[in-house]
C-alpha cells in the first residue's frame, strides 16, 4: 500500500530515522512512474532532513536516471547547500552540471552560493566557469551575480575582471541598484 509507505516515510522525516527509512525503502519493489517518483522523493527528503547529502544524491541519481523525480526546487537547493557545507565545491559544481544536464530544477541561489565561495577564495577561473554553467542552465547574470563577481576585484592585479563584469551588468534585464552601482565604483577606484 503506497499511501501507508508514504505515511511511514513522513514519520521517518519527522523522527529523523534515516536507518528505518533506508530499510523500508530498500525493501520496496521497483515501482515505475509517478508513484515510484513519490516514494523516491520521500526517501530523498528523509536523507536531506537527516543531513546525509551523499545518500540523498545517490537516490536522486538512481531515480529514473534523475529525471522526473518529483524533487522540489527547495529540495534541490537544500541538497546543493548541504553538499557545499561539506566544503567540496568541486562536488557542488559537478552536481549543478548534472542537474542542468538532466533537466532537474535548481534555483539561481544554488549557483550564487558556490559563486560566492569561489569569489571569497579568489578562484577567478572557477568563478567564471560557473557563470558560463549558470548561463547554460538558463540563468542570466543579475545584480547578485555581478556583486559577487566584484569581490574578485580587490586590487589592480585583478582589474582585468572589471570590464567582463561591467559587460554582464550591461546585459542585465533589470536596472542597476544603488548597492551594485557603489560596488562597481569602488572596484573601479
């Protein structure tokens, strides 16, 4: 009975009983279609609630090749944040690429979190690579993207990034706000 299993999985989420959820889920037969996606979604939610990001990713990628898993954008964002909290930015970048390649919905916030980590670390190449990935995933750079990239410009040695950032600002579909304008002026100085 699928509804009974889903209720059981909800209980596992509330009690944060990952072990019980794994035992229950693994004992289920392979269920295709929407119902299988609901069951997998419930298992992924337990993993996220229990902080086991790698197991959550594992179930996600096994579920019909990662497609149509029924994950919400909040869940994918939580998964990305959780893996990033482990400090493995390379794994986060790879996960974002996998999500984009499989049509799994993520938020631009997920990209911005990783972009910020790269900017703070001064990893210019990774930051610009991520901007390209972001575009491929359908996200246009916005004021937040540009503000984060401006953190790369801390001295004249990094001034080469400034024209690229200003080009992104020019491409934005929204107006430049005061915060971004002040950040651009500070970087120019």
